[in-house]
């Protein structure tokens, strides 16, 4: 338990809530990351939208990962800044 609490304190050290229930905040973050990790459709956000602030994201329902990426790379989204969920990073990353 001490190792977990030490890890949680180090993970949360730079946040505005550092030192306030660090373990609870880490568990909350892990639960938030689990939701998009388990989705069948690829979650995405556009421009300055922040999943971590609003909890909102979009999906192209029924589209495969490749279809979603192709759509976001198309001319329709050329003026936007799309980011898609990365299981490896546990966050939204820019579409390359």
C-alpha cells in the first residue's frame, strides 16, 4: 500500500490537487482511461477540446480505426486539429 501511495503522490505531484487524496485521483484517472481503451470505435476530439476537462469525445459510429483516420486526414478536416485516442499513451494524440 505504501508503494502505491508513493507512486500516486509522484504521479500527482505537478497537478493543482497535489497532496489531496493522490491515490483516489490516480484510481479515478485509471477508470477514465479504461473507458476509451475498451471502445470499439476510435474516440476523437477536435481542436482545443479537452476530454480531461469535459469528459466529452466523438466517434464515427461503426467505422474502423483505419476509416476514422482516413476521414480525419481528408480535406473535410484539413482546417481542424483532430486528435485520436492512443491506448499506448492513455491520451489523445494528433492524427499524423
